[in-house]
């Protein structure tokens, strides 16, 4: 079982624009011609920040057109938020706040032998990293720059912590980089 941060990023390290738009991303690649279908099959639980969850709510038509459902996850999802957010009917969503460590233990139990996906955002993934819980980064890098926006991973992580394991080109607009995260010495 791994705890993985799987996300798309611009060349200059942003996952969304300042106003949480992902419009820059959609023209760059084919969702079904990526590693996502294989990846999601190995996921048993999800962690999601409130901005990502709210993006899903606001963009349910886009999500539905891309994935076939306004809430495309069958796995239990923990949404980290200090605010009260609307529930999605029929979805297995648990709203939590605070330290990721005890929530991660619940997620591990729910995931069984499958992986935990830290969906986003970057700061939530950073919290999992800070707690020593993040095992892998899977970054689909798009051939676009945003100049500013929501950062990919707002943490200083210096070598040799990240170990590049694979590089995969996905058409002319995307590349996927996978990094293992080496833990403590």
C-alpha cells in the first residue's frame, strides 16, 4: 500500500490558476489515454482538500462529461475542511479537519491492500509529506505555463529525497513523472 499524490501541473509548477480554474489542462491530453484508469483501479481511499472538493461541485458537468459521473469515485473520500460543505448524495464522503496522521490511519483501514490517493491540493499533499506519510508523487506535466496560481507542492524538498522512477510521454501535450519519496535516514 502506498500513499500517492497524483496530479497534473503546469511546466511552472501550478495545479490551478489563482481562481481554481483547470481550463488550461483539458486541451493538453486525453483522459482515457493516460495512466489514470490503471491508477484509480489501485486506489482504496482518497484524501481531498476543500478547494478541490468545491471545484468538483462547481464543475460537475465537466467531471461527468470526462468520467461519466458527477462524483466519479466509489472509494471512501476524506475531505479536509474547516468549513461546512454540502454533501453529495450517494457519495461516501467524510468531512474532517486537523492533523492528517490520525485520519491517515482511518484511510489505511478503509483502503485495505489498495493505495491512498491524495487528490489535492498541494498544501494537503505537503501535510502528508510533513507527517512522513507520502510515498510517491505522480505528476502529469502539461505543456503550459500559468505564471502564478495554486502551487503544485508548496514545500522545500531537496535531493536525495525524491527518486525519479519513470518518465512517460503522453501525446504531444503531457508527460508523466513518477517519484518515490525516500524516508528518514
